[in-house]
């Protein structure tokens, strides 16, 4: 039975997008595959034009947030499966792993933990910036206009805020052989580092660093299914300044042996 619309946002991913499409096209739970070509100039859209794939072309590069908005607007299934276009090692089995927690009803949302996820994400148990996720369409379809106004890479933290607001159950799905290429691997060290810094600047324009830390904590709680009491405590954290939170540690007495 078909449950999901797969949405793949791509910008200059001609050498890599075929591998991602191979994993998802004709998957038994995926009813449609939508590629949003975000102004590529390397033939990405032409490569994506294959049976079972619908390609939406942005004439100019608008950024990932606007591309996701176009994908959500075009999708027709109740679940949205988001995949980055630069993944290495992804297979149909990984698509199963992402979809099944939500299809089965054990979770409301699924987010991947890739081999290439940052160490801090592995430590807290959820990659809150992962682009591989399954989200109910109902959560995003009423926010398409707002998504189009976000900074180019602000979409994941925006989605996270919606997930936290509704206290949705998160499945953190380990995709142990999947690697998302860092920009330095695609563009070279100097340009890649510059683009990474631009990406984080985009995110910080949506959410200050301290709020991002709180968001990561909240996502971790929702992933580990902690009690409602802890979630209420999390809400307090989201409205507390850093100085208040760190005050007990500043005045802790030192004990010597």
C-alpha cells in the first residue's frame, strides 16, 4: 500500500541524485517521487527526469526552504518522506526503516541518524538537522507560505519547532551505512567551509544558538519518550535565559579531599 510522497530537493547534484532515486523509485510504500531542482546548472533535472519521477524546476536557486515548500505543495500522500539528494549508501531497506515507525503508528515522525551525523547528535540520540525524515503532511501543509520566507537552510529547525509544539513522538532511525556528503567533499575545502558557515548563519537567523540547544534537548526528550513532566520542564527551559539556567553551577561549592 502506498503511504508517502518522497520529496528530494536538489541543487547541482547530477553526479549523486541517481543513487538516491534508485533507492526510492518503485518502493512499495512510496506513491510518488518529487524532485525539486532548485536552479541547478549541471543537468540535475535532466538526470532526474525518469519514469516514476516528477520534476519541479525552479528557474533560479531559492534555497532548500523554498524547495521544500514547493515539494509539500505538490505532494498528494499523507506522509512526506524527505531525502537529501547527495546521499551515499542509501538502499530501499533504509527507506523501509524510515517509513515503518510512522506507518505502523509507533511514532509520529521519523528522523535519520546517519553514519555521517555529527558526534554530538549520536551522543544525544537524535540528529535534529537531518534532512532524511518522515513527517505527516498535515503538520506542514498549512505553513507553506511561512516556509517560503525562511532563510535558505532554516527549514529543519522550523520543522523541529512544529514537532515540539505538538509534542510528536520521534523515532530516531539508525542508517548506519548512509553518508550525507559534506560541502567540502563536493566543492573543495575552502568553498565548502564557506558554504557550511553560510548554512549555519542561515540557521542562526531563524533561531539563536541558546534556543537551538534547547531545541536539541527537546527533540532528544521526544525521541526517548520521556515523561510528560520532563516535557513540561523542557517548556520552561525554552523560555529561560542561559544565565538563569547556569546560575546553580556558578555557585556550587568546591569540595576538596
